[in-house]
C-alpha cells in the first residue's frame, strides 16, 4: 500500500527558478492538502482541494499555485522560488468528513532555495 | 479563534521512565484532537485521536492521552519510554470548519530518549 507519495524527496533551487512538487494518493480520497513545515512553527496549510478540479487557499498561499486535474494527484508549483520558501513540504489526503477525520501524510519534500 | 500550544519544545527522558508531552488547546466548539508523531526524515503518523467519546484515549505503541475540558488540555503520556520513541510529536486540533478537514498544528515537541 503506497498511501501518499511525494516526488521529489529533495531539491535545491536557485532563487527565481520554478518547480512543481507532485503528490499522488491511491486511497481514492476526495480531499488533498499541501502543508509546509518550518522549525518551531508546526505545519501550516498552503492550499487544499476538496475534489477534482477545485482548489482553495489555506493559511500561507502566497508564492504558490496548485492544480488538481486528476483526483489522485495534487500539484504544488513555485513560479519564482525565494529563500523564504526553503522548507519541508508535506502533502496529505483524507476522506470528506466532519470533525475528527484523519489525514494521511506523505514523507515530505525537503526544498532548499539558495 | 482556534489554537494549539505545546508547552515544551524539547523533552528529554531516560529509557524506561514515563513520558509526558503537554498540550493545551483553544476552540470555540467542542473540537477533535489528535497527536501525530514524526520520526526523523519520515512523514507524520497518527498516534491517537479524541472525538468526544471516551476522554481517555489509547493509541499505538503504548501512548495514551486524556481530554480535560475544564483545563483545555490533551496531554500525551506513556508509562515507559523506549529508544524508538525518540521523535517529534505534534498536537493537532480539528475545529469544525464547514468546508474541509481543517487541522491546526502545535509547534511540536521533540522527545529525546537516553539510555
């Protein structure tokens, strides 16, 4: 069972470069999320999607774009990378549900912008 | 506004001694609460969750947490630490959001276990 898979696992970018992070889930989950993790700040929500073709902004969306063309995939794009985007990025997915629904996380992508 | 405060950024214990990781929450409604664990270079794994059933919740690997509404706390405990428990632990509150499964993370507590 693969669960939630993120590619790549590591990446170094130069300031101004662009890249796309791919998240794939094989659990047929409707909801998908992108978080960033910074030291001492826990995880913060960047964007999320409640279904194929829909996306919405989370807590820290600036500098990022997302797309959900297929139910199983959720892409996170950085159009012009900045050093402030150095972070560990986590993708997650869940079934639709109310309070208490568990989210399943990928193993993370460590991104460094120099 | 909903928030989560993990009272210790680092906790260090000896193997075989009890573990206590403290978490306080703030929520306008009766929330659901989670503890997730993150081992080095790994993703997050659910340890346990509270969803308004029993206030004492048992999770994996011998961990448990008690929901105390009067104290707005959800502390994580384990009677006897094992070396493999060394990791970062996140307390998470899930308030009613109306649109998606909103999760609010605490800053994390790094647990070190010494021989």
